[in-house]
C-alpha cells in the first residue's frame, strides 16, 4: 500500500513539475511575442508614420505582398488595434502552449503561414495586418484539443475568450478604408482540427499607391 502511495505521489509530482515548466515556457513565449509587437508598433507610430503597415502587410494577389505573411501578424493599425489584440492573444496563447510547447510552436508557424496564404488569396488589392489570425488560430487549437481530449476547461476557456474577443473585434475599423476582422475569425475557427491554423489576420486596408500624406 505504501509503495502504491509513493508511486502515485511521485507521478503527481512529475506531472505538476511538467505543467509548471510548460506554463513558464508558454508565458515567456507570449510575453516575448507581445514585446516585439509593441516595440514594432512604437517604431511605426512615432518614427515611420504608420508606413510599415502598407509596406509589410499582406497585399492580396500581388507577388510582393507575399512577404507580408511573415510580418503582418506583428503589425497593427495604431495602438488601439494592438491593445484589442494583446490580452486575448496572451490568454489564448498561454493556454495553447501550456501542455506542449513544441506542438504550440509548430501550431504557431502553421497559423502564420497557412493563414497568410489564405489571406493573400482572398484579399485582392488589400493590405492586411494584425494578430487576429493568431488569436483565432489559438482559439481553434484549444477548442479542438478540448474536444479531442475531452477537457471541459479547454472548451470553456476557448469559447469564453473567443466570444469576448469577437465582440470587440467586430467593432474595429481601419481609418480611410474598409475593414474585415471577420476573415481571420472564420478561418481560425474552421482550421481548429489541424490541430492549428487559420486563414487570415485582422484588419484590412486598401493600400495607397506607395504614397502617404
């Protein structure tokens, strides 16, 4: 009996240690990602008059716009857009990476590249930037994991944060242009079964022809 109790204790101890390690790794990754986004937005807003959004966003149907697949998730149309994305990205990203940081990192790469290609194909002549694709990609990842692993907590977290974020993002708009935050939302949710992926990022704007006034 004592051997069984000791074995159960050691197993629980190892499980708790792994969970704590995963939590720390996920938190470090998400804080670092957000720090990059805030730094880039600060440089773009205060020094470059927002030109990065048009130079490095995903511009649909234009070959040069493909380079934005890598950069677009880290760009935002002003601090209001970035603030709206920051908290849901932190919460969903943390829970997405909590149990397996390596799978989470691979999922992030898939979300960025598959989502970026989808955005490029479906947004002709529009520059798209923002982390909404990541937010809803993580939403889909957590929701799918919860359903497959039968973890009610994952499902509740994904739906709760997703609904709250959707309510905020549906009111977002882009100055001087049309906006389409729903594009990243629908694709991020539909790609939950990959186990991760989405088809879009956030706010879309018709780009000026290389001039800003």
